[in-house]
C-alpha cells in the first residue's frame, strides 16, 4: 500500500495524540521505540498502550505521552 493510499487511521500524526486513541501503524514526532521495536509506528512506541502485557492486545491503543508505559504497573498504596 502506498503512502498516498493510507487509511486515515494509519496516517502520520503531526504531534502526539496524548490521552487519545492511536492505531498500530500511526506514528508521530515523539516516537520512542520500545526494546525490539522494528518499525517507527505507535505499536512499537513506549508511550502507546495496546495492553501487550495482557492475554489479548487491543486493536486500538491509547497514547500516554509524555508518560512512558512499562511492562509492570505501579502498585496502589
């Protein structure tokens, strides 16, 4: 699929969509790869949460820029 024929949900973002939905093939200037990141897309970004640590990953994630997501959730006190 050529870049001109990309779906709206796969378009490059001009800025992070903080607290908003992101699709796996989107990307933005704040992209920071997780370890093992193969592409410069939200799916591989440390700021995106696609529930990769859960039994089933989400089709649409949430951008938590500038808060990086970790594999381990913080415990509530």
